[in-house]
C-alpha cells in the first residue's frame, strides 16, 4: 500500500513541476480554448437568430495627464494639487 502512495506522490510532484515550468503555455492554451468557446457560442446564437450576449468587461480606468512631465497616470495614483494632477515622480 505504501509503495502505491509513494508512486502517486512522485507523479503528483512531477505534474506540479511540469505545470510550473510550462505555466505560460498552459495559460495560453486556456485563453485560446475560452476564445474558441466564445466564438462557437456566438455562432450558435447567430444561427438561432439571437444577438450574442455581451461579455462583462473590466471597469475602465480614468487617466490624467501629469501637469509637469506630461506622463499619463491613473487618476487614483496621481497627486492632485488645486486643478492639476502630478505623477509620483513629479509630486
């Protein structure tokens, strides 16, 4: 019984090492599979005569221009003085 658990542990460790080593490629495959699934679903919706349901998007970030150097930064990370915004380097 112990030898089966040891073999299973070795296999799990090897799978974990492979997953860590090739995580970028695995993430790319997952993203491609999601893209293909969304395309297939959209095609099926089009065949049924229904408009595809819009996918939720990330919330937009409002950018502001640094008054001193001109760099665009997110408004949440910019320092505001009177009516002007400044980046972290110029603040």
